[in-house]
C-alpha cells in the first residue's frame, strides 16, 4: 500500500510517499481502507518534538471502510463505515490502510461524508470535553472562545451554542465571517479589537489558542468563572505551568484540559453532525501524496477549521 512515512534522512521533506506492507489485522483489530484523514496539532507537534510513531506513519483522525476483521472483533463487520482517533494506538492514518483495535472506532452514518467524519475526533472531543466536562457549561452562560477560527475553536463555538450559551468568539480577520456563520453571538477580531479592554465578564473561557496573560483572563472572568486551558502558543503553556496555580486561589478556577479519546463522545458528536446541528468546517483538502504540504499548512496555525487528506477516493 501507499503510505506517507517519516524519514529523518530525506531532504527536503521528512514525510515521504512510499510503498510499504499492507497491515494484517490481529484478532482484535479491524483493517480499515482509509478514505480521509485530518491533520491535528498532535501530528505536527509530535513530529517537531521527535515523538515518532513506531511504524513511522503519522495521522490519527481517520474515516474509512472496514475491509477485514480479526476473529474476536464484535462491533464491526466488513463494509461498515467507521471513523476514530488512532493517536492512542500508534497513529498510522497517513496511509491507504490501517489496522487498529475496534476500541478506537465508531460507526459513521452514511449521510456524513468521510472528509467530515475525519474532521471530528480530536478537535470535536477536545471542544466537547473542554466545555462540558471541565467547563461545566450551562445554558445562558456567557462564554469566550479564544482561537475560535481553528479546528477545535470551530467545534467549540457550535457546541457552546448547542448547550445554550451566549458565545463570544475571538479569531483573526479572515475567519470572522465563518465563525459568525457557525452561530457566535459576538465575534471579536483580535487584530482590531481587544477583549481585555471590554467591561464584559465571562462565566467560562475556553482558551484554545493565542497567548494571553492569566491575569488578563482573570480580569475578563466573572468572580466564579472557569478558565479551561486547552492549547495555545508555547509561551501560554509555560505560563500556565509556572503560574497556573495562582489563578485558582480565589473563587475563580483554572483547569488544564487533556482530552481523552472516547467512542461515547464520538457517537455523541457524529449524531449532531448527522442531524445538522454540528458542521465540520474544512479549510483545504490535499491528496495523500501532498501530506507534507498539508502538515506544513496546518502547522502555520491559521487554518480555518480542519485540513483533510483524501486517500482512497
Ligand atoms: N488539550 C488538549 O487535549 C488538546 C487537544 C487537541 C488540540 N489541542 C491544542 O489546541 C490548539 C488548537 O488546535 P486546533 O486543532 O484548533 O489548531 P488549528 O486548527 O491550527 O487552529 C489554530 C487557530 O488558532 C487561531 N489563532 C492563532 N493565533 C491566535 C491568537 N493569537 N489569538 C486567537 N486565535 C489565534 C487561528 O485562527 P486565526 O487565523 O483566526 O488567528 C487558527 O484558526 C493547539 O494548541 C493544540 O495543541 C489541545
């Protein structure tokens, strides 16, 4: 099969399209013919940090068709359309096929495209767990989403509206119209306006990107507000590691999100997509042969929603 393999010695690109052995599923695995795979920070950040999957193939969020099943597989049969996050199971999605435990997967409804389904797992689950599990989102709350233009942010805006919140979204100028169309009540373009200067207090802030001081978030938060730190620039992450504990000394709280793969959450999210209540936004699609370009584009950190690689179609 064709796969995009990490090869440190290759120049100018370390990601190379090669012929490799097609995987053979073990007894608890499903062999998926991959139709689409989306790019995540987990791919390009792991690569930058030298955390290379065992088979040297990145790609976590896949959608495809079951081509073979191991003897102990119970949930799926040949021909089923599935999707899931393979990051906890060795990656392997930038390829025509992958063998993975059935535990990583959920059924894809027929009406949802493979591209849309591949956009959902990591970004959707991060947004959902940030808002619902850590943020304890309630209907009517005022919510700020920082970094609303990207994969996680686009899902967060729509999910916060789904949960009945009043959503303010912070993003760059080229993403303003799309973020508005996703349902945000207020959109702040961070190049010409300053959320910190407003006298507007939030019950919940989901910080997906950017790099603001914790004291600035604190001022924008109501006295019992929660700040969920999901991601952002390295300076932001180091700031949280060093001073995060100070944030929660009073009645305001800061919590750091580490999203966990969950098939229950995959099913919850894909039902919303199926029913038209959640729309994955896809910025660009690339063929498998151009995966290195797709990774570079996503790693610039300004994509509008998701970057998707189409594989077998
Ligand atoms: N905690 C977890 O478990 C977890 C899980 C998944 C991802 N993450 C993290 O979440 C972050 C976002 O992931 P993603 O997949 O959404 O990335 P992405 O699709 O690349 O999105 C990045 C978005 O951030 C926006 N942005 C960049 N600089 C900004 C700034 N200064 N202020 C506000 N917005 C800014 C960009 O929009 P504009 O062009 O409009 O600026 C871009 O659309 C990453 O740091 C990732 O590592 C964390």
